[in-house]
């Protein structure tokens, strides 16, 4: 068995990237899959949202990427989530600078995770909301990229930039890198613009857009403050059900061996919102 490594990336912040990483991880763990979450964001939100105190870490993702500790020694078990985690805190900010002068700087995370691949079904990487050396490391290590995004006009422009980055990483460093899927988050079907943007996404990306849609949900927003994924905080909330449904959709695609084609020449319409 070799783990599928999925990077959660979007250069635009506030799109539900960390929320999606935590809750998909917990949902996949609930299906008896072994999951490792890698918090690769200096903000450490995935760490806190998993019930760990980022201020009390003795080892973190910093030591992993800087070759100061093997990844297996940094892993923490999170009983309330069902998955393991390599936690992170603001120390990772220093890694962004130190990596610039490091040999094979783009491959540090890939090398660190290679020894763990046989221990997990999925390794999920929560990327920072910017294109820096940490994000490059995550994309070089990953098999695919899951893109959470809100259905709003400016999100389409951000998506174009991200697809360009993915194409460059694929060309130079990681030929196997693919788009796992595009996840519509914080979706409100009563919003006319959201519906129109969703239509454009499906028109241009087809089956790469997950059928599952994550709705705006108060319980989903509250869960991280309790250090819990939504499935543990309120299993029957709309947000929790959304991520459980997404996990099922991903597993079905894997079992069916779907090979979905994605266009990467997408550009948003020049006109403003309707």
C-alpha cells in the first residue's frame, strides 16, 4: 500500500481550506482509513483545530522539513479526530527563509514523507494561503491537489493563478501532479452569483468539480474552537454531513478508477457578476 498524498491549496485565504482538510481527514478516518494530516501552515490552525496546542509543541513540521527530526518522531495521535497529525506553529515561518539556501529545497517534504507512505491510506497536507517555498514543497510531495473555493467572482481569478502554479510545478518538479478536485465551500444556493460561478466551474472543469457542495454552517465554524472536527462536534450538522458525503465521493471515484480530464486553460469571463 502507498498513501495517496493530497495537498489542500488555494492562494486566496478564507476559502475553507483548513476546515476542509480537517473535516475530510476525520470523515475518511471514520471509514477505517488510516489518515495523516500534515499542518504546513505557520498559522497552525489545523493543529489547533485538531485539539493540539501549537504553543506547547516540542517538535513540529519545522523540524521535519529542516531535517532536524524524522517525520515519525513528530507525529501526534489525535484521539478525538481519528487521524494522526504532524503539527505546526510559527516556527515554520523561519523555514520559509532557511529553505531558500538549502540544497534540493523543493523536495524536503517529499523526502520526509516517503518513509511514512506505507503506513497510511491518505496523507493530507494543509498548505499556507500563499505561493511560497512551503507551498512548493507540498505540491512537489503531493500526488494531487484539492482546491477548496468559494463561488464568488474574484475566486475565479485566484483559481486561474493557482492552476498556472500547478502547471509549472508539474512541468519542472512533479510530473505526476494532478488536480484531485475542486470543492465548492460556504455555498449558499440562494445567492445568484454563487449559482452562476458554480455553473461556470462545471462548464469548464466537468467532473473535476465535486458533486458534493459544502454549505455555510454555523456548527462547522464553531467546531475548531473546541479542537474538534465537525463529525465529533455535531455529527448531524449540515457541514458534517457535507464532508462525510465528500469522503464517500472520493472513495467511490478511487474504487471506480476514474481518470478525469481537467482543462487548465480556464480563464474567468471578462464581464462582471450578473
